[in-house]
């Protein structure tokens, strides 16, 4: 989330490390915080970082002799407060709000101090950064799921090899025999289907003719229904005309028309009745034809009935054998009743259940391994690209290349093409490599995060290198916070600004 970089930030600390009451303003650009040793520089940095990352333990923030503490940040028109409290058991708890751009990964990518994972690893001679990229790219979520699923698979596999399942060697044999019966029944059923299909082919002409006759019959029956409905309408029409005739006066003209309509309707009824009789006779004929064709179809289908009956009898025998085999499996030894998880259950059921679980878990592992490999490959590619960019922009002398290889191992190449082990680097070179990796991580995974903090890590640099690094960071980050040691013996931290 890109923040408004024109805003200043007010940081207020209460009982944080040696700082009892302290306030400081952080502006866009470079903020250099200077103070003597043990005056609260690191506590100030930790307090600020705790407002956007949860990786600072509350116990590292609260003053040792205090019960309560507080961190307040005023950013824009809003105030964010984190309260610290020491419990009766001595532990420290934290509650409150964090800054709007908070990110759990920000500490590892944007806070360069001795306890940061990259700095700690490089200064200790560490070279493998798989876990670092897992956390920053969220690949850790996938690897955690994979590890959990694999652990469950191992647990279930050990359970299957346990004593509860050792004595049931006969069950696989029973299952094999049952499977063979199933296969035999399937073969016989296939023969029956083929035989019936051949008989159907033999009767297909009759079946087709019967279907056509049935279609004609349906058509004629629909026509008969229409004629009966039409006859009913004409009968109703005559009834209504007769009622009108009774209501008319002696007007010869109206009476004549009504009588003509009645006569016409009677004539039409007579024609409809004739059509109904004719169609009814035809329907009766079609029904007889359908019955004859059905009888003929049954006669044709009855061919090869002896062979069919023999096969059907065999299927029945196989079904009986299958039933007996299934009963044998069901009557096989069960898991002991005193088993805490599967007491009294059939072994084959439990094995099937556990096998299904393993199959499902293997699919989970396969799916998330693919997701993990894709994410990590992409993360490493982008990370190396940004390391290379930082390397070129800083124009570091003495180095030819720095990159992570396929095993996520850090490779440092000198100008002469020789690999140099991390542990043989000088103190300032280790810090430079650490900063390059962190800056590359920020550009790769948190490009919009507005802060970068350096806590006394530039002490080993000369002023020119120090300025070079700060200017590089300033070009990529809106707010840069740097702590530096002064020669004074005591005093609170002070701040200077460089836009």
C-alpha cells in the first residue's frame, strides 16, 4: 500500500528501554538519530518497528523496571497506540493498533539491525536463504502444509505397520478371490448383453414396424379426441341456438336464420359422427396390429433362450459365491475390541479408510509442492534480479556478482571470477552484502513499504561508502531512519534530517 510520503510521523515512547518519556519526529528523507551508547537508539528503533511488524517481542520493548509502557505514533490525522503490560508472572503482553502499512515481513526486509535474520545469518557465515525467501514470498505457508501432510502420512503408515494389523494376512487373499469373482461375473454379464443385443437385432424390423404402428395409433387417437371435442362443441352450439329460438319473437327473418344454423350444425354433427365411427374402427385395427407385432417380437426374442438361461443361471451362481465370499470377509477377524481407535471394526474397512487418507494426503502434498516450487522459483528469480540491480547501482568495487543458486545458496563472486565464502568477508563487506540482500528483498516483496531502518550497521564504513549506501536507500524508500553513535558520554537521542 503506497502511503502519502509528504507526511511526517511523530513517535512517542513511554518506558521503552532506557527511554522513560521521549518524542521524536520522523520526516520524509534521511533521518539520522545520534546518541551515545546505552542511551536508547536501538530501543527507539525497536519501538518504531513494532508498530508495523509483530516480530519484536514485547519483552524487548518494555523497560526492565517498569510494569507498563506505551508506544504512540501520530501519522497523518490518526493516532496509533500500542500498550505494554508486565503480568504477575513476569511476561510482557502487548495490545493496540499498528500502522496502516503494517506487514509481518517488514522486520526481515526493512529493519537492518544485529538481530535481523539476514544480518545475523551473514555475520555468522550462513549461506542458505531458502527459509528467508519462504517467509517473504509466503512459500512458508505451502511448505508448512506439505510438512504437516507428510507427517500425517508417516503417522498413518506407521499405524498400518503396527501390531493391530499384523495378524490379518488372510484378508488380502479373500479380497483377491472376491475380485476374481467380480471379474468372472462381469464377463458372463457381457456375454448376456451381447446375446440380448443379437436377439434385438433379429427382431429390429418387427420392433421398427411396431413403433411405426404405435405412432400411427397415437396419431389416430389424438385425431379421435379432436373429433369428439368438435362434436361436443356442435352439440353445445345446437343447445344454445334452440334457447335463442325460444326467446325470439315471431320475426320470420331471425327465426329462419336460427333454424338454418341448427340444421347446419345437425348436418355437421352427422358428418363428425361418421368420421368418429370410421376413425374408431381404424384405431381398433391399429391396436390389433400392435398386439400382433408385440407377439411376433416376443417370439423372435425367445430365440436362444436356453443359452441365455444357462448364462443367467451362472450369474446367479456367481452372485451366490460373491455373497459367500463377502460374508467370509465380514466374518474375518476384527481388530481387538479393546483397541482405542478401531475396536471391533473390520480390518479391511480400516485399511481402506487409512489408504484413502494417505491417497488424499499425497494429492495434497503433490498439489502444494507444485505451488511451492512455482512460487519459490519466481521469488528467487525476482530476488536475484533486484540483487543485480542494487549491485549495479551501488557500483561496489571488488565484487563481480552476488546471487542465489538453485539451492538458494548465496554465491559471492570476486572480480577475478573466484567464489569467496561468506565467512571470509570483512566486517564491512558482510554488512554490505546484508544490506544488498535486504534492499533486494524489499524491492521484490514489499516494494511499497515506506520505511527502511539501519541501526548502527554503518559504523564499519568510511564516510564515502556510508553516504553512497544512504543515497541508494533514499532513492528507493520514502523514510530512511539511521542510528549512529556519538562520542558524548551521555544524553538522549537527537535527530538530524536530510531531504
